[in-house]
C-alpha cells in the first residue's frame, strides 16, 4: 500500500511536523509513504514539489486575490494526476491545503481518480477564509460580513461568502474521508459543510522513545539553569502572534507574587527573544530555535511547568511533547487543548485570554510539589497509552484499507 502525503510545507509549522510524524509512523509500520509539498526544503522528508504553473498562477492571482479569493490561481493542482508520485500512490492523504500551492476547486477532479483522506489541522476547510474563527460562528451559516479579514490567511476584500460557496460546491462533487486530530475539531466538522463526508477522530502520534522524561538535573546543567530554581517553560516562535498568547505569558509572570517569582527561572525556546518589562526581576534563558527532538525533550525535562496560553488551537504538538516528557502544563481552555491538558490530572486549564487566571494556575501548581509529581507520572502514562506513532499509524491504516 502506497500513501502520498500532500502538505504546503515539509518541516515548517505544526501541520508539517504532524504530517511528517504520520509519514514516519507509516514507514515504521512497513507501509510505503511519500511526501509531496508546495515548498521543498533541504534535508526534508519530501520526495518532490507539488506541480505548479507559476507564470499563469501569478496572472490569475493578480485578478482573484484583490477580489478576496485565495488560491484560485493555483491551476497546477489540476496537473497532479499526471505526477509520477500520484501514479505510484494507492491513497492520497491531504494535509494543509492553504498556503498558496493548492486550488481547492481541483478536489473533485483529483478525488475521483484516487481514494483520498483529508487530515484537518485547523478550521480553514470549513470557513470562508480563516484558519481559526476565534469564536465567530458565521461559518455555520455561510460566512459573509467577516469580522477578521486580516486573520490568516488574510484577504483584502470580504468575499468570504463566495469562498464558502465555492468550497461547498467542490465538496459536493468530491470523494473524501476526513480525519480530525482533536475532539473539538471533530465536533466542528460534523456541524459544517464537511458533514457530507465520513469523519474520523484520530489524534496525532508522537515518538515516545525520543520524547520521554530525562534526568532533570543533567538537563538543567546542560542549559546552564541555576540549581534549586522552579523552571517555567514557554515555546515562543513569535511574540507578535496573538494566537499563541506570548503577551499573556509576560503579563502572567509579571503578576506572580514576589516570593514565587524570586524562586523561578523562565526558560524559552523558539525564534522569539523573550524579554520582560523593566522592574520584573526574573532570569530568562533563551535556548533559541531547537531543531533537534532530543534537545527539545531535554528542554521539557528541565521544566517544572510548560506554559501554553493559546487563544485558538487544534491539538497542539508542543503540549503532546510536554505530555510525553512528563512535564505538567498550564494551558488555555480552548480548542482541542483539553484533550491533552486534563484539568487536575496532567495540568491546569485557565480561562482563555485571562492572564490573571493563568498567573493563579501557575502559582497553584508551583506551590504543590506533590501534585506536580503525580501529574508528571499521569502525563507520561497517558502519552504512552494513547498517543504513540504506532497507534496513530494503525488507525490510519485501517481507514486506508477500508478505502481500498
């Protein structure tokens, strides 16, 4: 059985990492899997780039994008059935189709030729343009009068009603099985224009051999973390990305009682260089971008708590990594977060967008050494029981077999 994974990127972003982990899980199972991506990268897992006709696409986009319609210029999508990887594949597994490489109007043409699975990584498939609606319910009734045109992927003009209708038209003529990683997205999909398809819930998988609890003191020595401190960990790709809530971390830490703050260190990894307001005396250790899974596992193992105050998310991979490393979490109660952060069992949920509630939950967990240890053991046990790559691969293979 040959599976062709299709995604916008091959290593950059959560969807790319998730798709690659599925790819690796299938290979470990003995199932042939290849990657076809919109943008190929050096030393990535991709076999080839998605077919494009850039000269024509630019001309079409110059007309359709000002009208508020994304990706209609990607006419290369209709060439996919002529690609050697398509001929090789028994099953097509789509992932993120937004990102400027794929025309969703090609779905009927493609899915009539090969059995197809579509793994959703956000809400884009069910909305008139956005990847997260942030509480807006217009996608339930057809979009239009969009309150967030600048939300990713941005549009210069409100054509959300028309994009919604075009997607619905494409889906009505397509043959797809949908997979959602979180229970939250499963419920949304079943109440959306995708409810005409069979929808499965299959969580992401993670390599629990690489992401595992390591010796805390050894890891802290490696990163130069002072001994005897409580370590708060935050992954910061961009503090300007309001969706991820970096601004809330800064405010929450600033609001901690002095006697707790004096005993803490803030550990960060990612592209952003985190800094605190003047007068907030808290040591910060920035590890920078960590490309190695082993180094990320060491970062999680160094921490007492992992912080994730996202404003909207599906099934965050960083929470799954923290879970597998046995690091309790304090995260926002939104989207699919509660699948992983089980309140009082693997960490605490805070009210989304409320930095004072985040601060209170951080303090409660830091002051409860016994509770943190119990949560740490719960985290690891749940990761091994529910989220291994093998379990994920087996669930997908069952779907592939049914399609064939």
